[in-house]
C-alpha cells in the first residue's frame, strides 16, 4: 500500500468510528438513561410517599393521582426546609391549588441532605404509622436509587417505585443540556451510594 493511502486510512478509520458512534447515539445513550428509571406495577398500599425535590410539582401531583385512583388513602410528603419553610408545606399548598383535597396529605419536614438520610427519617415515620406497603413517588430518573435506599433502610416493608415524569429528564434526554446534567448527576450519586461514599 502506498504511503498516502496509509495516511488516509489512519484518518478515515477513526472518522468512520466517530461517525458510527454519533449516528447510533440513541441506541447506546437511551439505555444509560432508561436504566435509572424504575416504575413498578401498582398495588394497593397503606401510604404513598413523595420524596423531597422535584420542584415542578410532578411528584406530588402523581401521588394525588394515586389517591384519586384508589391505590392509597393518604400521602406522606417529605420535604426539607427552604428559606425557613418546609418544602412539604409548599408542595401540599401547590397540590391543593391544583384541586386536590388537603386531607390527602401529611407533611414530614426534615433536614436530610441525601436520599439515604431521607430514607431513614421517612422509614421511622412509616414504622410509627404502622405502614407495610408503600408507594414511593419520585422523579423518574431518581426511582432506582431511591428505591434501593429505602429497601436497605427497611427490608421488612414493601416498597414500589412510582415514576413521576420530569421535564428535566425527557425521553431523548441527550438533546438538552439539562438532560445531560440530570443524567450525569444521578449516575454520580448512584455510583457514590453503591461505593458507600
């Protein structure tokens, strides 16, 4: 083979590989996001728990749907303090403004700084309430890790993950900057939790 042809192949092969990676990105990027999402089959439960976060209101509205559809009689709303006020109060007020009954919800304010800390606090309250079956409502990208944290904190309770759609994590998440940020951050948190960090 002549030297110019070798030089051309040195550049052509990596460019073809890069083109193949770019062209097939939905094939390999899609599963990286879908693995984070867990949405278990619904079953009647003693209580639904809305995890803190999810500032768009999707989590609490999904939990309200569960009450409306008869899957659970009440919702425990977990929330950290924001500017001196419990996020759980803000979430409940938002749901009521959207037409939900205030009596469906019970606030659980706390100062947890991680899903693992939140799980310990919420589990203590679930045990106090005598709950056995729990629907865990959180943003879709947060379901797998949060379910694992809660099952570790209380193996005797039956938890089922209920995914609330989140605008920050669309189906084709790689098409938005926020989608990338959400995926990378959740994968980092998942790996840190697995490593016990």
